[in-house]
C-alpha cells in the first residue's frame, strides 16, 4: 500500500510538472496556491437550464452561459511577482463552482509594449493566448474564448518599467451552465470530415466552402453559426455574416468570438450512436472582437468585420455569393454547427422557393428562401446564421429559423441575400456597400481562399479604356509571399491583340507593366482576359477588362441653359444632346 501510494504521488508530481511546462506560463516564486482567489456567487445550473429551455424558440439565439458582473483590476485584486529577467507578473484565480467552462469580458484592455496576457486552468492543461498589444483595439475590449472547468487563472507579464501603463478592467465572468462544447446534435447529421473513403463522396466537392463557417459566441453567453464572405475587391477583408436575431449590435460586436475548424477528427456515420454522441473538436483557433457594419431584421442578416485579420491557421475561405432575384433551385447546401456541436453539412435536392418567414407557399415578393426538407442531415438550434449555398457554391441566404430536425420533414427559412443586398436602403442596413464597396454593380461573385489572398497577382486598376490605335497598359503587382521569381502568363486575350510585359519573370513584391497593343484590329467593345502568375509552387491570378473605342466621341451640344443666358441659377440643371455622349462627371 505504501509503495502504491508513493508511485501514485510520483505520477501526480510528474503530471503536474509537465502540465505547468507550457512556455506561455511564467515561472515565478509564489506558488499558484498562494495567489489571490476570487470566489463568485454559486449558480444553480439546473435552474438556469430550465429557464433557458423555456425561452427558446424560432428566431431566438440559444444561451449557454450567464453573465456575472464583477469589478476586477490589478489595482484591487490579484498577486504581483517579479522575475530575474526584469518582468512584473500579475496573477489572479477566479472560481465559479460548477461551471462547465468560463470565459471573460474585459471592458478595458490596453496592453503596454512588451506585455502579454494568458489564461489557463490551474493544472496548466489548457492555455489560451498570449493576448498582446496587437489585441489593443479602438473599442478597448477583449472577450476571451471558453476555457473548460470552473476555475481560471489570469496572468499578465510585462516589463517592470511598463507596469503602470497596464489598463485592465474585468467586468464579466461568464459561467457556462450548459457546456458550450459538450452539447449534442441529432445523429442524422453528417460530419464535414466525411468523404469518399467513408461513402460520402458528395462532401468532397465542398471542402472550400466548409472552411468559411465558424461557431460563434456573443457577450460570453449566446451562440450561433456564421460565415466569412468575399467582397468585390477580393482582398480578404474579414467580413463575417450571421443572423440578425443572434443579437449582434454596435455595442455587442466587440464581444464576438468565432471558433475556426471546430469539427470532429473522424467521420461519424449518420444514424450511428457516435454521430449522436460527443465529438472531439477543439476550440483553440479563434478570432475575438468585431465591428458592426450592417443589419436588417426583415431578411434577418447581420454583417460585421473582425477587428483583426482572420487567424493565420484557420485555412479560411471567403464565401462567394449570388444577389440576383433568382431562386436557388433544387440543390442547396448548408454548413452549420447544430447545438454548437462540431461542424456538419446538410443537403437538399428539393425545389426551393421564395417565401415569407415561415411561409409554406411561394411568394415572389418574399424576403426568405424556403428549403422544404433536408435529404441529408438537418439543422438545429445553434445553426442560426449558417450559410445556404446554391449548387454553384455561392451564398444565397443565412438561416433564420424553421422546424427542421432529425426525424421530421419540416421546412427551414433563410433570409434571402437578394433582399439583404438593398436591405433598408442605407449602408448600415444593407449588404451592397460592404460586399461591393466600389459600386461595380456585381451581383454574382465566387469565393476566395485565405491562401489566394496571400499569393495575389493583380492589376492596380483592373479596367482600362483606350482609343484605338493607342495601347492599353496595366500595372501588374504580385504578392511578396511568393518564394521565388514569378512567371506571368495571359489567357483569353483575342488573337488580334498583342501582349508584352516590361519584365517576365518578376520578383515577389515587384511591379511590371503589361502593354496590350494592336487595338485597331478589333471592333469597339469590352474584352475580358485573365492574367496568372506562378513560382512553380504557388499560383494565382485575376481578371482584367480592356475597353476599346475606335474614335473619340462627338463634342456634346449644350441645350440648356442656353449659351450666354442671363439670370441662370448658381446650381443649374444641364441638358445635353443625348446622342453625343454617354457619361459626364462634374
């Protein structure tokens, strides 16, 4: 018995030693057991769960945690230590008995140069961060991802001389009474990791759009699904879309946390006990903090922009979209997080139609896309805000609500992107100002991967107009991320035109001139062609447009006000002979 106890103690010592060995945790003299500990009022998980189940319904964002207001800062709580390397270390333990997980809401976060903040469990088995001065934002807030367990350690490390520059105010500790990562979805759902080897070849075609979707938490307490969305500049601006009823506002957007690649590591066959059981997804890849851009209740959309670029490890995809007034037809796909479970994918092969919210018959003037039933998978609470893709892998709407679940044939209703495009007629209530920021008139756009943004080949201005026989010239630039010289090529250019580069290959980060000549050989019109570049490992490209006119337009004739008119208004309305011109700008 004594020998067994000794062995057990040795094992526990080694386990503790290794769990505290994460390099993000600072080694200091004061043991963690002597660090100041805040014990929060006890929460009744069962009562909170009953209350939550009673409030749920269509169009209501599910809640997993209760916000506990606190007033904590390094000035009134915690323990300071100092290291031999000249750093000050502040630590604080927070305990909320029975919490499935904890997350924190700092309403003031300003980290001085050289400083960092990490969060970890007392065992050190789970560590989040570091959060650094790069996380200082104009809104000054920092909301953290969930960390399992009912106790969390906050640790700040910074140069001693910058100690007084630290601004840190913890206002909310969010007690998880439900289990953010422990909720189970119906067994009929299909994991996004399934593929041809598992008998689900249909999923393989959609590997790209799967990477646009994330599960989100808001205000430390509610959850939904959302997705990254492309814009016509194709610059990977971190625009993120979800449902209006998920509750994101200008005030709450800084509290948004999006978790990337939360998915099971294997394919759990639909209908199996495993598919309806716990998964093994991780919540360790995330973005926190956003800026509200637009929202519109009738079509139930909200658009935000993350206040930092998308996590470099997310392998993200910025979804394409279709804002035309055409129903998506009989083949649609939804990627989502049912009940915040690991990411799933659903398919419907039935004819969709335009309707009102919960409209079970078509209405051509409706603002929703109705999916009569799912043939593979389903949606559930927590799927709200998930994208609906047409067969061309372009978003046509986001989930508002419906009755779909495993074991029924009920419908789902998605806010129609066509309606959201014009929304309420202002930049803060419509999509077009953000998805088409240069007002190009584009209504259909394909998606773009995060990698494509890292390896771009594009023109400074992708549209040029020339009067023949003048040459067209495009300034071509390529990403600095290419590892070697970039060879340029052109496709789709009419045979009559010539194309020459001022240098080819070109160095990463350089700019060259593309000259398109012999323009007099073609009739007037617009000619689209593609340019691409590769360093033999990475490649990318873009589309350019050359407009050719064969003669200058006739001189326009002013009709009103008359030449030399007397008493004309200081802001007159001009009238021109319409056949003499197409567009004039003043």
